[in-house]
C-alpha cells in the first residue's frame, strides 16, 4: 500500500509509475491512460460525481444570476465535480465567473461551505459528495444553507492497473472487486470506503468525462495542467 497525503503527491506517484493498481478520480483517468494504466473496474451508478452551488438559505442569493459580482468559494482549480462542472454550468447559465464574479480557492470544501454559513462569501462551489458530507458533519451550519443549482453527473472513480502487472493478477483483482457487493464483509468494506459497488470497466466507460472535458475546453480554454490531454 502506498499512501499519498495530498492530491499533488498522489499525482506525482502516479506519474512516476509507483502504483501497480490505483484508484483514481474520473479526471485522472485520461492522465493515467497516457502513463500506461488501464481501467479495469469502475464504481457504481450511485458513485457518479456532480457539482452543486450552495448559498445562504436566508440570504440575498436566490438564483444563479444573483451571483454576478459576488464572491464564490471553490476548492481548487482541478476538482472535476467541485470546480470544472460548476464553472461550466455557471457559464451555460450566463455567468462567466472569471469575468463576472470573484473566485476564491479555499483548498477545502468544508472551508468553502463554512465560509458561506458565516457570511464570508456569497456561495460555495463543491461536489455533491462534499455537500452530503458537510450535512452529516455540520448539521447546524448546513441547515443555514441551500442548494442553488446542481450539475449533471459524470462517471465516478475508476480502478486502474499498470501495464507492468501480469494479466492473471489483473483478472484476479477485477473478480474480487466485482464480488465485494455480494459478500457481507465486502459490503461492509465498501460502506467504510464510501463506495456503493464496483463493476467491470474500461476506457470507454469514461467517454462521458472525455466528452465533457472537450466541451469545457471549447468554452473556457485549456484545462488545468493536472490533465495531460490526448
């Protein structure tokens, strides 16, 4: 097992080929494919990712157009669900946040949401999973907030294998991952990991992510440099 305390450290280890197998977010799939990794499994339908814009329940923000000229807290530039999906969705709804709002990067979805609750910012752009976790961990603060807008969803995390791994070992892990949801102790492990299930997957499973990133580039320009585009 290889630990990586931050996304940057994880990306560096992925680029260096340290991992035989890696669980990656959907934004990393295309990067990892360029590094010789192959998708062998995908998380279930319940694990698809989406973004939400959250504002104060009793505040002045009632629709996306109200965010023009306002402060919006994002997590970081490379977060697929929390940043890219929300940024693109805002643009489709007539708000280019780079030109018509003040963007702040907090590097923590919890910080972004708490900043709305204490009125330091007008809205937070986070993932649906971040918002659900915040509601669980901070029910009082979450009760002061409301979802202003929700994006479409995209495929969730993938399990990828390095080209250096023997095919027999890849098949063994695929089988074990898919079987987890049918076993009592497997379901417990999935629940602790916050994953509904694993299904067989391949690169085609992430075509929806690739299509979205292409649309993003056409509308907003180059992707953050975490991504190596094919």
